[in-house]
C-alpha cells in the first residue's frame, strides 16, 4: 500500500512539477536564484554606476567640486613647506653675523670643513644674516594655508551634499524599477521563489546597494583624484622620491586583487544565506500554529540554526578576508614612509632638497597611501554592494510575461461564454499536463471540476486567467481569443475566491471595496449583506471600520472567507471562479452562502473547483479530471448513474461503509 501511494505521489509530482501545491504550478527554481559566485565584478560595478546616468549633471558637478577640493588639498602641504623653510631660514639667519652675506657664510663654513652644513645653507632661500624668522611672511603663508583648507572643506561639503541627494534619488528609482518589474513578471517566477528570499532581494539587498554607494562613491572619487594630484606634486618636488613612493602602487594592486578575489565569493554567499535565513523565518512565522500543533519547534529551530550557521560562516569569512586588506595596506604605507624619510633626509643633508620640500613630500606620502588604504578598507563594502546588486539585477533581468497585444480587443457586451479549443499545456517541456482539451461553457452555466491532486483542476482556471501561457490551442471569452485582450481587461471581468484567503492590513470596508475601486459605501454594504458578512461585523468593536492586521488574525477562518466572497460579489464579474471557496465556512453558514452563491452565479459563467460534493449538486456540468484530461462530464444525476469515478467519490463521501476496492477507486478521484 505504501509503495502504491509513493508511486502515485511521484506520478502526480511529475505531472504538476515540484512544489506546486498552492497554485498547481511548479517552482521554476532556476529563475532569479543567486549563483554561488559573483557573475562579473567589473560588469556589476559598471552597471551600478550606470544607474546614476539620470543624475549625470549632478555627478559631473560633484566631480568638478571634488577636483577643486583635491587640488587645494594637494597645494596645501607645498605651501606649508614654505612656512617650514621660513622658520628654518630664520634659525640659520640668526646665527650668521649681520653684514655677512649668505655666500660669505657658506664660504666660511667650507673653510672650516663643515661642507654638509654649508650645502644646507647654500640651498636655502630668504636667509637674512643677523635676523630671525620673518613673522610677517610666516603669518601670510599660514593664513594662506588656512584659507586653502577652508575652501577645500567647503567644496568637499557641497560635493558630499549633492552626491548624497543623487544616490538617494537613484535608489528611489531602483526601488520603483523593481516594484514595476515584479508586476510584469509571470506567475511561474513567483512559484519558484521562496517569499523570504525574494523579500530579501527587494529590501535587504537594495538597502545594501544604497549603503555601499553612499559610503564609497564619494570617497572613491576623492581617493582616485587625490592619488593623481599627489603623484603630480611628488613628481614636481622630487622625481627620485616619487619613484620610491610609486613602488607601492603595483604592490597595493596585487595585494588588493589577491585578497578581493578570495573575499568576493564569500560576500555573494553571505547575501544568498541572508535570503535563505529570511525564507526560513518567514515560512516558520507564517505557519507558526502548525509548527506548534505538530511539535516541529525543534526541527524549525534546527533548520534555522543550519541556515544561520551558514550565514555566520559566510559573513565571518567575507569580513575577515576583506578586513585583512586594511592592516596590510597600512604596513606597506609605513614601509614607504620610512623609505621616503631616509632618502629625503640624505637629500637635505646633501643640499639637493630643502627641509620644507622634504616635509611636504612626507605629507604627500601620507596623502598618497591614505587613499590607497581607504580604498582597501572599503573593499568589503564595494564587494558586498556589487554582490547585492547582482541579486537585484537578477530580478530586473528575469524574463517577463509575454507582451500585450499591440491593438487589444475589447468585449463591449460580455456574456461569459468560455471555450477551450484544442488546448495543450505543460509546466515542464516534455511532460505534458493538459493535451488537446476541448470544452465549451455557455453563459450562465455553473461548471464544477473535481479530480485528484495534480489532475489540472486549478491549472485549468489559471489558464483562463492567463496566469500561464498555452503550449497549443486557444481559449476564447465571448468568441475573443484571450491573448487579444489586455490582461487587465480580461481579469477585470473575472471574480475569484480562493481556498486560501488573502486580506490586507486595513479595515473590513476597505478589504471588501478592493473588489471594485470607486464603489460607494452602499454598494459595499449591499455586497456584505448578500454574503452574510453583515451578520458578524456588527459584533466587532468598530464594525466595518475594524482594522485587520496583516494576517487578519482578529477574524475566524470562516469570517475571512466571507469577506473574500463579499469582495467577489462587489466586483460584479461576468465570469466567476470559486476554488474551494466555502471550505472554511461552517455547515449552517455554508447553506446561507450557497443561496448567495446561487444569486451571484445568476447570468454568470462559474467555475467551481470542489472536493465537497455538497457544493456542486446544482452545477449544470461536472467535469472529472485525471492527468490533465476530462474523463467524465455530465450533471450530478448523470454521473451517479454512470457508476464511474464520480460515483465512487460520491459513495466514499456519503455512504456509511465502503469496501476497500471502492475506497481505492475513490482515492483516484479525490
């Protein structure tokens, strides 16, 4: 028996695809899921920058401001070195007797054998024998340096303000693009996405892209410009010392590339694991009642622990490996600083450089290594941002649903006649589910669909709604191919009530009015009274203005179902789809709802997917489906008289005792 059940389950799974329980469709798992490694770091970074294209005027303005700020900051040490030379020259001038020229003092020093000191004095400018430091000149130089740094700071402040606005507007547009994209994606895409994973992409990953742009874009721009400006100043002051300093560039690039290559894949795994953790948490929280009922708390905790452990290790490896860059770069910078200090000191002693130039060069060496170290320290943010961006771009690049007809048709006088003409459909190529199906449903008819799980019942109505595209044949509504209608135009004529209720956070009145925007309060109340929502609403504290939470936990399952039925009533569709719509309603309420359903179905074509045969006794036509085919059709009485699968199902539900063979036969029709 267990082997038979396993074989049947496996066959059903092959027919409908894995994980398709909630809508009869398969999860196309390969669509949009992140790769284990980064697709292309350079391409990803280039595409992120491409998002700033609408802000190019602001971006170029910030570039100009950044250039101005960097140039001023680069000039500052050179001017400050002038102040050092003035102080140094003043100290020498005080030691030279008045009336002795600088040249005479140099000759006297050489005569005494103090050639090194003589070389230093000969290289100095503005030495006035017998006088100390020229405080007036020193003051003007210092004020000039102060002005340079103040203007540079103001330019940098304005640049940061403009760039912050540009980045925030860019992320704003990115969120809008993702939101619009989600509305254009086909239903199979969402079938294949764990909700927590998709939510992580459109929330956490976009936030991470914003943080990365905000924290790195301005600094990277300033850092690159600073390197160019500082290298230019160093070459101007001393090509030899500049050569010593530039040795660190290839070393820096090699170290950063080697470490970054190792850390990038861990950042991708980090954000993939974040999405998986979110998926586990969201799934467990949504079904927390069942988790407790079946005592699966420990299993849920273990599942969470496994995913959380993967996230922990991925985050640790990514942060640790990328964090190694910063101390490594500081070590290289310190070695460079020591080399410059030694060589510079020797050149001052030989009189080939002034002390002020050496001081300025040492400052430039610090300014040179600082942006390199800064870029290295931001490597983890940049890599993390690119990894998140790739996940967001995967959503934006996902194949969209087929475009609407260029010249869509409108049905001016809808009646609700539905025809399936040689319809074929499969979720997976090579594994057909529905083949060459022909069916005509006349206006006003109620068609009930029964059959085993995976037979294609829900798929059939999903095809009418054009949630999926056909492999062959066509479906017409009032003689018009549904592909010639806009999806909005098609679905606006269809009302749908599902077994799984969906209510949003809002008042009961707003949830009913969702079925037809612009409906008056009286029309909402009329729909509520027709579906017996009015009976329980008055028992609530705020009546129709009672606010439902996200899960509508302040209503019972049956009350939630009644609200969704009222929503369908209000929509006044020409075609009605009921997917086990009364399964959560008690028996007494079901009888009342059946009366309301009869009024609703009047002059409307209705598809009713049902397992409880009490809801379909009055159906004009009952279809029994197996493996995507209609194996029986007729009225309730005709099918019972035929003694086939429907009769076995009826016997299993309403007979007192059923022999094992009948039960086995009924199992194939449930």
